[in-house]
C-alpha cells in the first residue's frame, strides 16, 4: 500500500522484476480493505503508514487476522506505530531495493 503514485509504481516494477505477482498499487485504506477481502492468496504486504490523511493500522489488523505477514515501508518513526505492531519490520524511506527484497524473502 502506497499513496504516492510514483513510489508505488517504482515498487511494483522492482517486485515484478523479482518475479513477484503484485496486487497493487493500492493507494487508499478502503481499497486496501477491499483487496484483502477479495483476494484469497496474499503472501505478504508492503505498507506505508500514512495514506493521504489515513493510517494503515486497520489494514495491519486485517492482515494479522489472516496470518498474512507484512512490513512497513515508511517515513514514519516508531513513535507513530501502535504497540501491537511495534515488532513489525520498518524500512525507512527512501527504500533501498536490495534491503526490501531481502526483507520480503525473509517474510515468506
């Protein structure tokens, strides 16, 4: 999930290059919740915390309920993350591609 189009597009291109099937970009909280409900096979998720005035924590809860691993790719620091998600890996923007790929491989 990423609300900045160019960042989302760059991320999608990187992941497709690594042979991933990408369900996004998903730019809004509502679209993210619909995607989780509609898709039966989600292996993992990359989430920006801030989504155009909303935050992603309802998505985090929905993913956790379904045992879908996720990580944060964000500019938000640890103080903005609720305690229930404080142990989730947080990659600082700008994201370093090899670090992201390694983190995703570790998740799945």
